[in-house]
C-alpha cells in the first residue's frame, strides 16, 4: 500500500516538498475512528512510548518509595532538550535512589536545545549522560532497578529485569507481542520493539482512559498524565512542540514524539488514542499532522484554536526573518479529517 500525502511544504506559490504517512485513531476497545494509509505496518515507536515505559516505576510504588515529585515523573517521559533544569532534575532522580550519573547507560551528547548547547559551551563544559535527551527515562529505569533490588548495571539489555518489566507493560497496553524477531536497539541503547500502528494507537487510548487496565495501572497512568500536564516543559523544553501543545491543552491531551516521524497522543475526554508515522521520518511533518488532528478532534476555545493552528500551519522564515513558505496539511488529508469529524 502506498501511503497518502499528509503534509506539504510551500515556498512562494509552489509546493516544494510533500510527505506521505499513515494515521490510526482508535478507541479503548480497539474500534477504528480514523484510518489513513497502512496502519497495520509494523513500526518502531521509539521515544513515543516513554510514558508507557514509565508505568512500572509508578504503579509498583517505587516512585513513591523514592519520593519522586511530579516534575521528576514528567521527566521520565521526556525527550528533553538538555537544558539546565532537565539535567538537574535527572540528577535529582538518581540521587533519590542513591545513584549518580555514572550509572546511566544512555550515552552522552550535547544538548539538543541550541541555547542550552551554547550555554554549556560558553562555560567550557562538556556534555554528560545527564544532557542526553533520554536521561530522565534512564534515571527512572535506574530507580526501578534499585526498587526491584536488582543491580542497575546492564539495565539497558533486553534480558535485564527492568527491560523485561517494561516490555510486559508495553505488551499489555498495545496487545502486540514484543518478541525478539521485531526487536531493535534504540538510540539510547534500550530495546525497541516494532508494533502495528493500530496497536500503538490502542495503547494510547488505554493509557488515556484506563479502560482494560488493572486498578493500580489506571492510577499510575492518570498520575503520569497529570504530572506531564503540570510540567510540560520537562517532557521536551523551550519552544518544543510537545511542551507548547500541552501548555495550552494540559490534561486534555497527552502527546509524545518519537524518532523517524512517529507521534502518539491520548485524548482522555474523547476516549481515543492516536498513532502516526511519516514515511520519510521528517519531524516537522509529524508534528503538523498531530496538530491538525487535534484541531479537528477536540472542541477548542478561540485562544486554544489560535495556538494549535500556529502549530499545524507553522510559517517558515529565512535567516533574515522573511517569510518564505509554510508547513500545511495536504488538501486531501485536510478533507479526510474534516469530513469524518464534521469540523
């Protein structure tokens, strides 16, 4: 199946680029609400599932045992920009478990946020694992390991009890088998398992509603969503899409990006989950698709609509600040969404 065009990039009066992709929206029982393209294709969700990976830490009571704050819980779901507050919060999580950055196995890289990158360089600093965009998730894994009375060493391997526990949570929510045959290695070295886009959407519908989840897991999912809504900065950072959208919508929408053009969302009040994938992996295209879907799914106030429209139809400017084009929904995609949802 050839996936439809979802997003186009304009320059002047012409379309300069177009991006194909697929979208699955389902309710918590798995009933389809919207299906575009090949939603049964197996894809790697990458960082889009970090909130689900954080469930064992919270539902086990280990987060409470170590006294993790909502801000710290939000960071365990993050693909952050490596800003000072992000790095400090990751260090705080580790300290509460009696550990430090030396036990992180995610690797080090320079902050992805330009301002944070420049600030660290200006101080003649060097990046550590705390600046890795996944350091919050990994700090949570270290806490989970310590709370399970397991040695954290090797917690990134598929055989470690931490990854076994996380894998079972992902299987339970999505209903998709996470087997060795579909296992890859993520950028931060943990296992990543390919699953159908439709199953990924189901996982987020369950995460957002609690339907089909045991009591402790329902409570944990709700707590994670509320933590992120209270501290959306921790999930991404300054001027990042996830942070900006959740600063506007708070608990009405949980959204999370993944590498290679993946985006997922839970919309609790509508009882549905969203999973999408841009074929060529372009992040600005996946973000624009997500914003477009939310525009036509959620009832929004005038202020909310204005803010979300700016994310769905972002202007492109050159280095002199001149407007040169924009990112916008493909007309067929726009019509398919508005027709099915009456917006």
